């Protein structure tokens, strides 16, 4: 039961984060630089889809350019991948 509570809590925090990303309250590059604990297991692809003006095609293109698998989690990004993605997002 404790694991279920924790999972639900993480899901609600992520949902709020995606809403904040869509509204422009939070920047994706700041999340990638210093991600909170509840975001570490989220997929990079899903996080980037919540960013305004980024759809499936642009996100896939960005991930291919940075040599990142669409199924990669934020916590699983290497420093090189994280840096390349941040530089693309800040353009």
C-alpha cells in the first residue's frame, strides 16, 4: 500500500509539472539541469512533449540529434546528452 501511495503521489506531481511546462511556468532546460527526484524516472520524450511548440516530430528530431533513445529516462541521461539537449532547448 505504501508503494501505491508513493506511485500515485509521483504521478500527480508529474501531471502538475507537465501542466506547468505547458503554461510556461517552468522551463524544460532548468528541469534537465537540476531535476527533482520525482522526475528522475520520467521519460525524456514525455517531458519534452509537454513543452509548447514541440510535437512528436520535433522531439524525435531533437532526440536523434543528441543521440538519445526515446525511452531514456531523465535520470539515465549522461552529462553529454543532458548538455546537448539543454543547448538545443535554449536556442
